[in-house]
C-alpha cells in the first residue's frame, strides 16, 4: 500500500529536518522512514488521517504491533520514531497533539546481548588466512573491532586519516556525528601495519581514503564484513550465531571481567549516557562479589 502524497510530503520534510538539525546517520534516518511508513500504511488501512489521530488510535496501533509478535524493543523503537515525528508535525501546525508522547513504552527484557568467551574470540581472530589480501584485511578488521569495541558501521567507514599509528589511537565518528578517540593495543597495531604494508607493496589504491577496501578497491560494506565473519564462524566450528555486534559486546564484557569500570566502558563504546551501558552492570557486580570473597578477611 503506497503512502498518500500529502502524508509522504510530511515524511520527506521531517527526514530532511532530522538530517540537517540532528546530524543523524543514514541508517538511523532509514529506520525512522521504515517505522513511520509502517504506521502510515496502518492508518490508511484503518481509514484514519494524520489529523484525526487520537489516543485511542495510537493505543490500537500498539496492540496491532503486539498482535504481530513484535518484541518490546521493536515496539519502543517505533513509538520513539512516531513521538519525534508528531512533535515535528505540531511545530508545522499539522496536528495539535502528540498522543504517542504520553503512552508508556513496553518493558524491555534485561537480557545481556550474546557474547563469546575470550577463547572463542582467540579462535576467531586466528581464522583468517593472512597470506592473502582478503584474509589479511579481515584479520586487521577483527583485531581492531575487538580492540576498540567500535560499531560495524564505524569500522567499515573508517578513514585512513583517522588512524594515528604513532599514538595508537583512532578517531571515530559515531551516532549523531559524535566524535570519540579510542586507543588500541599492540596486537591490533601489528596487523594494521601488516595490512598497510601489503597495500603499499601491491599498489592497492593507497590514494583511497577508505582504510578497509574490497577486492574492487572500494569501501567495504557492513553486509560484506558480516558475511566474512560468518565464514570464519563456520570455519572454527562455532555453533553460536554471531554478528559484528557480538565482538563489540565481547569487548565490553571482557574489559569488565578484567577490571575496567562501567564509566570507562561507556566512553569507549560511545554511549551518550550510562543507562545504555547498564546492561553490563551484573558483570561488574559479579566481579566485585568475587573480589570481596577473595580478599576480605571474612569473605
């Protein structure tokens, strides 16, 4: 079902607004677009115009999402997108009220995202064949994402001029165009140098500012890296389903297991506030409990 032209005009102007005013990434803007269009198709099916949206119709939409089996996280995301959209429509005097603003979000499960052990990470990092360009590139990417906890989009779009090999740090432009500086260790440093040397000695487009490139000398895509990760997962016999995000979570989990504090992990992950890092709280609590039992005279 196609969106009505008038409503599509509202959506287009809203997307331009959030791109210019908030500097959101293309992936975030596409997510907004999908969520809002999903809602607008539902309103057309129900024969309700944007101007006629009220609290009851908003609640009906939430029930519709639950009936479709969407998770609390997916429902909350759609509600947040629509809340922002209707705030914009109020400013444009298209509607008078934002009924999504008053609706409670469904409770999210407190399950920690899937992670893998340090031994499993070690096996994964040893999987690529570093005698080939692709294997060497993949090795450098795996080492770097595990060394820094960067997001997969940040990894594949990394620019050569944002890597300081002298100081051992990278400059990352994250969500909302927020910048952070992340240090990386000697293992990542070693394989980044190997990768750079291979590109130089084989004349593999060092003029390109994209640091990680495909065989066609173009910027690598998120999907391509995900596919390479799946190949190595099968190669080492890892039965768990993993993604690039799994390595980001492994980075945070293993840091906490080895004594890092939540605030430091928050900064390294690029979370705007500590609440996003709270999913790792139980790891920190478990570590403190073990430390007390080990070191307290009456532990």
